C-alpha cells in the first residue's frame, strides 16, 4: 500500500533528482547553448488566475493551457 500523505514522495525525492540530473555536468560542458536557454519569452496574455497544463500541438503549432478557476482551456 502506498502512503498518500507525501511521506513516500519525500523519501524517494533525493534519489529521483539524482537520477534525473545524472548528466547535468555534461550539459554544462556543451559548446552549444541548449534551445531552452536560447529561447526568448513574450507575454501574450493576461488576466488568468492559475494557469497549468501547457501543451504544444505538433501539427497545428498552437499552444494550449488551462485556467483552473475559470474552468477554461485557451
């Protein structure tokens, strides 16, 4: 049975992060800047309360996200 009060997640978090970031030093040694760091940000909307669940459609090129308090997907 899994303990759903967060103790299990807290217990495995350090090992999970070590696994996820196991190659981080190799990323820093790269001569090319990763695309994520080279991107520029542009504010395209405002007035949302709590946005989450961003999704980029590979064929249509659109970006979708939800605003939980309004129950809307944009």
